[in-house]
C-alpha cells in the first residue's frame, strides 16, 4: 500500500536498517495492537518509536519505567482540592494514543498490573471511576535482554497482551557505516498520518481475506504449542492462549498488507508466527537447561505441520 511505503520511507530517514523492527511497528499501527521490542542497548528501539510518533499526528507520551515507579504515576490518581473541598481525578500519561513504555522490565509487577486493564479493555479505573481511553491506543514497549540488575521479568498475563514480541539485533557493517555518515546530518520526518488515516488502515485490515484452510492451519499451529509432539513435549510447560490465535490471524492479515496483498498466504503466517508466539510459550526447566529457545520450538512446530 502506498501510505505504508511512505511511512517506511520516512522511518528510514532516521532508522538505518532494522527492517523487521519497522515492519513490526507498522503492523502495530495497522492493527491497533501493542508490541514488545527486545534488543540490546543502542539498536534504535526508542528512536524508531519516537520517530513513528512524529509521523503520526497523534497524542504521544513516553513513560520511563524505573524500580520506584508507582501505578498512580502511569494511570493517574485521585487528589483532594482544598479550595473546592472535593476530590478530583488527575489523569496520568496513559491517556494518550501512542505510549512508549521505555525499559518496561525495570518496573515491578504491581506497576505492570496497572497496564493490564488499559491494554486489554482500553479503559482505566482510578478510585471508583472508569475512563475510556481514546482510539487508537497503542503501547510500544522496549526492554533490554542482557541486563539483570534492577530488572523484573514481565508477568505472563502482561506478556500475553502484547500481540508481537519483536527481537532486534545488531546492524550490518554497511548499516553501521551509514549510521556514522549520518552523524552530522539532522534529517527530519514529515507528519503523514492522522487518526482518520489509521481508522482507514484498520478497516482495510479487517477486509483482508483469509481462507478457511489457513484459519485451520493457524489453529493447528497454536494447538501444537499446547499438545506438542513427543520430540517437543518435554520442553514446553504451557502453550499459547486463545489470544495468541487471534493475534496470529490479525498479524498475518497485517503482514499481507505490508506485502501489498489483499489476501493472506501461508508465507505471511510463517513469517510472523515467531513474533506472535515467542512470548506465549512457557519453557520447561529442561529446555532452559539445554538452552532450547522458544524460537527453536516454533521453527520445529512449523516444520511438523504441512503447509496448506
């Protein structure tokens, strides 16, 4: 699609390489769903999210997650006004269209729980009042995989609310050279999207055709994470939730849009399956001891199921 190509072009003014990351962010915009981006420091995770916020004419807030952060710092708090002798609601930064949850794994579980209602139900409860969040509402979170000091593993319920978990690697030598060459230039990006444009993208996404045979293919992939073959059984503690099934359908449709098609193919499903499932499969102790990753398990599952 032309608009998606334009967004990509603008992003590439600032973000060198990282095609997979750019595609994941575009899928997030198309589907109005949340993504978790994992990568070592300095690989343009935060830069990419801040840039896409500039391209979209939407309300953007950045929340820096720290160990001393409180739930009220995110969702807001009820405060007493002595002048009016009444309690008033002070809304937190969660009330925005695009949220950058930077280094999300630096906050403890009680802070993570503050995001559960917002991410799933698109609403926030402060004291005894419930507020609907504006549409679109997208959480783009980052985390570093190598730092252990001052970090907390995300609860499974929180992880499951992210449609994708995208892993970002290092740039190639050629891309590193381009990054160095860009140091003295200060490229700017144009605003290309408005709320109405995103709504149009969402409608197009809903109209993307997916054959019934491919729906069964997706259901079979998810079932294999819950009822694995004998070869994988000892490595999987728990498989994907039904939310993973829905996410794989949505993500495959968005992937088809990025590939400029109005229908889903098996390749769209295969390409996006690791991002949808890698945070939804809980490994056994044996898998961790033998350094078997979720990506290896997903790859094996995809090999076991005949492609329609």
